[in-house]
C-alpha cells in the first residue's frame, strides 16, 4: 500500500508531462453528398420513344430546362464504376387539353453498379418523338414522372 501512492502520483505526473500532437478535423462532409465525393460526368445523349412505362433505378432530378428540341435534365445518382443507361418513354395516350399533355418517364438502368459515389450528370433528351404534331410551332405539355412542374415544349 505504501508503494501505491507514490506509483499513482508518478503515473499522473508522467501523463501530465507528455505532449500530444493536435490534429484538426477535416471539414465535415457536405450533407448532400454523404460518405462519397461527387463525380461530374459528361452529358449523356438520351433517346425518347412512345411506349409502355418500365421499372427504373433511383435517381434524383435536380433541375431541367428545354432548349430547342432538347430537354436538359440535371440529375445525380449513386454509382461511379459502370456506365449507366437512360431513356425517356412517352405515353402513347395524349390528354386532350389545350395544349395537349403527355406523361413521360425517365428510365435509369444502373447496370448493377456497386459503387457509392454521387454522380452528377446532364441528360440531353431528344424531344422530337414526344411531340404531338411534328410541325414547327406546335406545343405539348410534358408531365415528367418524379417532377412536379409541367414542361412546355414547342416543336422547332
């Protein structure tokens, strides 16, 4: 017992005298890209056609805009190891409104990509096949599944 007190005291003094290297923590990860870094990709050319809707792997639509006969869809999804495939399918049935409305679906095939990076991509969709009337100036409103806003497209 008489050795316990001096031993404990020397242990405490030794611990107080040691120096530790302080390492700053890196910046916290961006909550929109958890765990992995975002990987931008080149634009993907996407064909459109009329037909039955299909199963699709998940992706998030960030924004979109129409430029001429193209619809630019800004998306992000998990992956990074394999080339993903995209297509747009339009319903053959058109709502008889003025202007006409057509429901469309963006189909994403992730090719069973095991990677978890967040990939950002711009999809360039050729809209010509989705027009109700392929004459310049004819307008159709496209209703993209998974997107709240209507998309007005005028054939050029």
